[in-house]
C-alpha cells in the first residue's frame, strides 16, 4: 500500500500546544442556570416517554437553550481545536440513571451512537473491572492502569465524569495534528512509514487465526489538507507478535518518537475532570491518555466515567487509504440501532 504524505505544516486551530492552553480556560465551558433548567425539562420529557435509553431520540429529549450550546460544541470539535469540556452538570442531584439519560440525550444532538464492543453496548462504563492490563483480550478501560496515548473507534468520543478516584486518573490529551507537524519538522523520514501503517491485533479475535488486520492500518491520513490520526501502539506491537514479523528498527524509531512527542509537557494538556464534567474530543485530531488510579473503599471514591462513541452528522474528510472505523460490529442477536436524526 502506498500513501501520499501531507508535507506542509498545519497552522489551523487544530494544531494547538498544551503549554499555551494550560494557561487559559477557554476550552472549559461552564453551564448556565438557564441551560441546566433546559436540561431538566428535557430529562423529564424523556423519562415520561417510557422508552428505554437506546430508543431515546432528539424528539424525546427536547432542548432549546442547551441545543445552542451543543451546536457550538460540535462546531468547535469539527472545525476548531477538536475538543472541549462542558462543566457543571448536577450529577449528584440526578443520580446515575438520570445522568446516563442526559448524556445519551446530548449524544443524540451531536451524532450517531456507535457500538463500543461486540456485545452491542452503546453507552460505555469506564471503571476498574479488576482485570489485568496487557492481557490480549483485556481492554484498557476495564483496568485502573495508565493508558498510553491512543485513539478510539469513531469520529467523536464523549467522556462524562460520574465519580473520581481516590488518587490519580488524570485525563491527558495531545493534538495529533501538532504531533504530525513535529514529525514533519524533525523526522520527515518517518512519515512514509506512518502513512503506510501497521498490522493491528484484532482484540475481539486475538486468540483465533483471524487475529490480525487484513492489511496495514495507517497512523496518519490526509485529504484536502485535513490530517487524520488512528493509533493504538499496544495493538501494533501485538499484531507484530501475532504475525511473527518483528517491527523493523526504523519502524520502532518512528513509533517511539510519536510516543515521546505525546508525552512532552509542552505538547500535552492535562485535565482533572470533576464530577459533572464532560470531555468531548475529535477522535481524528486528538490523542488521549489517562494516568493510573487508585480507588478508595467508599462508593464515591471509585472512579466511574460514562463514554459515548459518536459518528459525526457530516462525514469527516478521510483519504482513500485511511479506512473508516465506526465502532464494533455487534453480535448477530444484538438489535440494530438507527442513525441519529438529520
């Protein structure tokens, strides 16, 4: 497979640096009392419908004041920096079930929900399941371990904080567009490898003969000057082991340099999400990470996040060599969910 690399630095808002954004708070949007009241009305209507969460659409969760905020959030995620944090949801007053419904309702205004695992879960729960990070069939969100910078499946990722851990659990993001700029400036010889891509372990089939992707999956892709990124280092490493074809010295150097860039204090942006915060990120332009955490003995000391994977209402400009990855294919007995309203 041959890919054409984008060989010009990107200067749009997507190419941000953490050292600058850490000194200001324009990316944190506190919700107003009028917006909270509007959400309360939408929540009451959704509950009165009697529908299960997965069948709730926009008409079932009507918003007026808050809809303007969500429209602006979508514009910022698609055309701006690629991320934002909404702050101030009264999650303690609502309780977990109502908060789940509110988060789901927001997602119906932002895009189409995607399956997060072969079981067909559309609303994910991110907490320590007591599983061991690094096992081939274990996903990082099921553990309390540090998660290296990576991307998820889909166009947008939403993460709502229900409860914080006793220690740790810091969320960190980095602009994959800025990472691309840095590689172009300092090690352009790596870009060809990163655009051509790597074989990935197929986690849901890792223990079978079909445990590796059919072809290399690009780390970067470009179309009309728009840079996209897809990256999970652990799955690349495991794919090489599964195939019995070790990564070359140059491939390792390229991947190690990318990893090193994401960890740089001047590039990454760390955030301590509070209960009631929602972090939305563009999965093509943002890499995300999490520090390890320790839960406390009390229920309110156990880290618990809600997660949505969403498809944008308007298709993202992906190059021909950069295939779409829209969540997991559910099991055959899982009901198919309809796309979001236009």
